[in-house]
C-alpha cells in the first residue's frame, strides 16, 4: 500500500469513525502525539493537541447527536488528504451559545489533513458555520 493510500484510509477512519461516530478511543491510533488543529472554531477557548480535536467532536456531537457525513470529494497526494464533506444533523443540544432548536441542518466542510507515518499530524478545516446558524434560526 502506498503512503497516499494509507493516508486516505486513515483520513476516512478519522472522518467517519473518530469524528462522525465519536469513537474517541481511536484518537491515539489515528493522530500523532503532537497533533496541531489549525481549524479552531472562533470564540472557542484555544486548546492544543488532541484535546482540541476531542473538544470539537464533543461539541458537534452534543449539539447534533444524529450527526453524519457524506464524502463528496477526496484528494490524496503525498502526505496530504483533502475531504470535501456534506454534513447533516438535528440540533437537539446546546450550540453556538444557545439552546437546542430541534431543527435539522445541512452544511459543507473542507478539511486538509497532513499525515506523518499514517497518522494525522495537522488539520485545517473550513466549515459553513453561517449556513448552519441561518438554518437553525439563530441571529447572526
């Protein structure tokens, strides 16, 4: 298996098993000890390393317990994997400083992941947060 194929397989496990399924037991297996999350949510206290990723997973899964991803596009080259994702869920928990709305939402995300020895070492993410807030009826 080439490095790009190994990284692609790890990226899918991160997207679907670690993040969408919330299986935090996979964190050490799929990320490096010095993991850097460059995709922090504005206004969320800055955390470093794996804790930042665990916090992001807990926040989204707490707000959208039925959270799911569909993989729209995937590009793997060298030590990078890019995922373009379609996300969806129903807001039944606290989100963006407010209570649950009970409303469904759909949004897009793009994540660039850099791998080192088959584990994610860095991540940059762009999420359509404005679109989510608008669908939930939040004032922006």
